[in-house]
């Protein structure tokens, strides 16, 4: 398994099944020039390039080519937590890139406003140097204490305009997503403030009923943070935020397909309820790609046993040890079509954070992020294009 930059020169990858845009194209090729998709076709009508890759010789019969995966919700990997600065972010990103995630939003867990502002500014700087960093996701501190999960309850707070503005301003336009419990005092105004700044507001870690969730979506919230987790479930007389999100065509539902956060039947249910609007996220913490043991997730101490992360004090699930290639495998095993599972790793998450014009597809003009997989959906090679303009 290797990762390559495709940002210079020309590259042709041929003899692959391209999975993109909800469709599969047999015996297909893609041409990338200077890190950008230049052309696509089928058969042997491609012209030579600086590098030519026969997909079947690298990944075997049935080799698949997809756009690079986009993770809009992850906290770390390879023993490193994204809350711990530049080196830790790069270590975690190296792990996830090797598993097909060519671009990622860096998620931060609840901390003090001062600490979050510092980290958001640091991530804003990283977006200018590291092509794979798309910006930040504030998962907290504006969460419901009753659904705090692996977030430190003492650091949770109600959203007030000055705090929200400070965090958005610290990101200089790179805060991509803010998770918020819409029932908190001031939350609907905060959602409007977040959206007006060009960020996505996400409903999550919440006690909201369906009506409150609908109010949040009417205020501009457009993502449901890890559907079903840290929120009321579906009851036949209380449909809750999940069905409210599924019924609203403006809303993308995050799903963690690790068979821990969601039963496979529920993964299939989410895809069926919100076709084309599921983003498969990892919610990965430092233990992804690393050993069982003790880790810190922000201010919370976590133990990972048999690959499942739980907070030491409450027993709550504390992120995952998932990578997006495994999410693909498990979604397909749950009965999701390959085309829709790939869409949920590429086009949909890119669109959810306003980057769908250049990321998540292999159409000419899009960035040359490409993942080559074998027939068992294991990553064989990864290419990534240049930084977003």
C-alpha cells in the first residue's frame, strides 16, 4: 500500500471499474494533469502520460477506482489526537490517508473557549500548508450535558454570540462544521450565526425532539452529527431528530459504520431513509490504527478494548477506531450498494461542507484525489491532488 502525490506531471490509471457519482463504469481510465482530473474514458483510447498505472496489475482483477475519501468527522489516529497540535494532526492524517482518506476536516472535542480558539487558528494555518486539511469541526462545547458522551461535562456551555464569533473568527473562514444541541438557550440564533459565517451547523449531542430538530434545520443546520448516537432514538410516537433529518432534503446524516455505533441493519436503514444524503464518517480517535490501551480524548480518559473505545468514567462510546476503507467494507456488508457506499465517502461529505464542486468526484476539473481498491475493497494505492484554492 502506498500513497502518492499527483500534483505534478501527468498520470493515467486504466483498466479499472470507476465508481463515481452513483454509477460504475467498467474498463475505465482517468487522466490527471498537475493534480487535477483532465479526462475520463473507457477501453484503451487513453494517451500516454508521465506515469501510467494498470489498475489490474496493481490491485488484481476487479480493481476499483474511486474519488478520494473525505472524512468530515474524525479526532485522530496512529496514537495521536487531533487536539494535540500540528505534529499529532499530521501523524493521524498519515494513517487515515493510507486508508483512502485524502482530505479531512479536523474535529476538536470540547475544551475551553480559549483552547478551542487556539486550535482552530492553528488548523487554519495548516490549511495553507497541508493540502489534505480542509479545516476544523467544533464538536462542542455547545452540547447537551445529558448527551455529553465522551466530552467533559464541566466544559460544556450554552452558545452565546460572543463565544461563537470568537471561535469562527479564529478559524478565518476554515471552521467547516459546528455541532450544537439546538434545545440549548440561544442555540437557534447561534445556528444562524454559524451559517451566516459560511460554516455548516450540525445537530448533535442533543436531547432534541423532532420539532426542535426541525426548528434547527429551518434555522439553517444542515448536518446531523453521528446519527442515532448521543441523541434520542426513533420511537413510534416520538420520531426524534433522526427522522426529522431524514425527511429534510437539505440535511446530510453522518453515520459511523463500525458495527459498534450502529448495527448493520441500522446502517442500511439510514441509507434507505436518506438516499444520497449519508456521509460515512470515522469519528476516529487516537487509537485508530493503533493498539488497545489507554488514551486521552480531550479532557476524557478512554480505554480501548477489542478495538472499542469507551470513556473510563461513564462507559460511553468514545469515538471509534474506524478507518474509511473499513467503513466502506462494512456498509457494503450491511447491504448498501457499492455505488451508494462510495458516494457516502466522497461526494456527499464534500457537499456537506461546501466543497462538492472540486472534491468527491472524478469529473474533469476536479482535484485528482483517487483511491485504488482491490475487489475485496482493500486499499491498494492512494493519490492526492493539490491544495484547494
